[in-house]
């Protein structure tokens, strides 16, 4: 269910998309000491809070924060290139791990990989997430067609993967929990009410609990329920994006 590798390849992406694998860990996707430097550079410039999960810090706006509200959609699309550029700037003189991921997937995937577009506009990619010790990410799923309900682009996805590179980790906790379980959107929305997620204990024991090392890249099917346990010490800093899959002959796509 978990595949560990030193090199990302097309086969493991196929297996994630088809559900044969629950998660892929790419060891040292970013060299460990580089990841440490990147973490410092990214955090030193400060961060904002999520509009719908204020205990989690972030740099860059996630599309799901727009919640299909016209004003926030406008804000999202107006800040796409500033957000992409801001992460790149914070990483300089190192290569941004998100840019590296974009290049790598374009190289390994036969049909290539590019930025996702929605309503004819490029989407943003690369979100820095900062979590303080003691904060849990509630169990949730991430489904593009829920965030863009009127979009053929979103509906045409056959699979949606979450990709996270970890730049700082607590010594204990901060584990990614994944259940081999999908909950239909409507049902989940009733369960969560006003919150973005539900108590992980409601789902029973997770199928996988992963404690990534600094520099690792984890990939998993974001439509499956997942959560992150609270850390005991240190900030937890990750860079994240989604990868869209539309079959073996179609390009992969990136967005946040
Ligand atoms: O930070 C993580 O390990 C996973 C966060 C998450 O919910 C996601 O990437 O969809
Ligand atoms: Fe998620």
C-alpha cells in the first residue's frame, strides 16, 4: 500500500491513480540540508492564516479557500503569479521544490505535466503550510469538483493526488494518516458542518500513518480521507500542491 523510492516514476503515479497504492514516499526529494535552509528562508518572511482553518499558517492562497465566492475567486486568480513568484523568491538561491516537482513530472510522465487552467485562466501552484505544535489537521478529503462545481475541467479529473514536501518536522507527531476510504461529498459535508473536517477518531484506525523525514516527498490520493496528527515540538512546514490525472495519455496538471 506504501511504496518507497528514491526516484519518482510514471508507474507509481499510475498506481496511485488506480488505487493500487495508497501513498508513495520519495526519499530525499530535496537534500536534507537544503530542505533545512529552505525551511528557514520560507518561515523568516512570515505567513498568513487560512480563512477556513485559522490555526494553520500559509503562504499563498489555496483555490479551495475561494469556496466558489465571486470576490475570493477574483482574488485567487489575480494573485496567481505573485504567489508562484513569492515562493520562488523565498527559495532563492535554491530551486523551489515545487518548481523541481513540476520539471520532474514533466520529464517522467509521457504526456508531460503543466499548470492547471480553470475558466481559461492559469491556476496557482505551491502552498507553504506552517503548523504549530499541538495543532491537528482534521480528517478531510480534497476534491477539485467540489471547489469548482460548475467546471468541466474539474469534473474531467480521473484522480487527484496531493503532493507534499516536508521542510520541517516535529520530532514526534505531525504524521500523515490516510484511510483507504472515500466519503461521498454530500455525506462528508453533513458530517463536518461548518468545520473543514471531522475528528479522525470517527473513522477508526487509519490504514497508513506516515512520519515523513525532512526533505521527503509524499504523494497520495487526496479523495481518500486523510489527517495530520499534532506535533509535540517544532513547527511543521510543508510545501504542497495537487496533481490532476486524466488517464495515461493526458498531461498531468498542477494547482494549489
Ligand atoms: O501536510 C500533510 O502531510 C498533508 C496535508 C493535506 O491535507 C493535503 O496535502 O491534502
Ligand atoms: Fe488535504
